[in-house]
């Protein structure tokens, strides 16, 4: 089975690499210290601090494995190859929400980098998918769980 490519911007790649490095060093060292301290409390069968530290260790190791797998399948979103006249992966898009007459700005990214609260929306999400391929001036309808959302594209940048 071929793993699905993880699409990331250069910034997104750096964030994942930094997180992985932090978990491999500080994360592992911190949890090793917690386990050492918890072992000092005696009987491990009734030691909730030890159990909690071991659970935290498992979470850290799972996240390390997840990040390593993701980084093996990274596809960097190349801005230089992109058409600046249309919304593409990696583009910043300023839109007008027609219903509320409100401007919003989004960056279209791969799902691994999505952070909707900070304006990073996935190319697989309804709004991101609807915007892809459209140009400034286009009116776009996104089929969201809450219903249709109409946008007019005001500006596209990188």
C-alpha cells in the first residue's frame, strides 16, 4: 500500500520537524525524569504517578512515530511553480463572505497543516476545496455542514 503524500508548506514542514526534535529530546528526557521520580514512591502496582508517567510516555512515543511517518511522505508545496492568477495549494486568499459582508483571509494548506482558527484551511475542507482553481472576482459556493457559504474572491497572494 502506498502512503498518501502529506502536503506541507515550508513553514509547516519546519513546525513538524521542530516538534519532532523537541519530543525526541526534551519530551523524552522530561518523561524519563517523571518515571524515575514515580518509581521512588514505592510499589508500582498502586502508584498512580508511575501509571500516569507511563501513559504520557506512550503518548509521546506515538506522536514521534506519527511525525516520523508523516515526514517520510512529505510533498512540499512549491510556490514558484504555481499560477498566481488562481487559488492553489499554499495560496493566501482574501474573500468576502457575501451573506455577512465580512472579509476573511485564508491560507490553503494540506490537511496535516490545517489550523482553521488561525486561517489555515485544508484543501480537503469544504471551503478550501471550493476555492481551489478560482480567480479574483469569482463567486464561489462552499457546501459546508451548516449550509451553503458564498464567497467572492478579492485577492490571491503567496
